[in-house]
C-alpha cells in the first residue's frame, strides 16, 4: 500500500514526518494522514516525495496507480 511505502521509506531515510513535509511544503499532519491511509498525495506531491526520498517518480507514474515504490531503483 502507498501509505506503508511512504512510512517505510521515510523511516529508512531517518526522517521525521515534519522533515518529510518540508519538500512538498505540507504540514506534518498531512504526512501523518498519508501514512495512515486517510488521504492520498496527488501527482505533484508524489513527485516531490520521490525527490525527497530518493525514489524517482515521474508525473506519468504518479498519475497511474499512485504506488510509490518501496525501494529506489538503481
């Protein structure tokens, strides 16, 4: 699930929810909602999250199923 992937990637990078919220310019509570599956980031937010978490996400991919990969592709 997207929410689990966001949380796992954030933790693997050693980031707090507040730190992750900086790049897409959202509040910590928004990240919390994403991680709990209460809301879903839009395509622009997924791209920003991918940049922050070092996981390449194109706008086309983000508009697809919304699945942020668990690990970065090499």
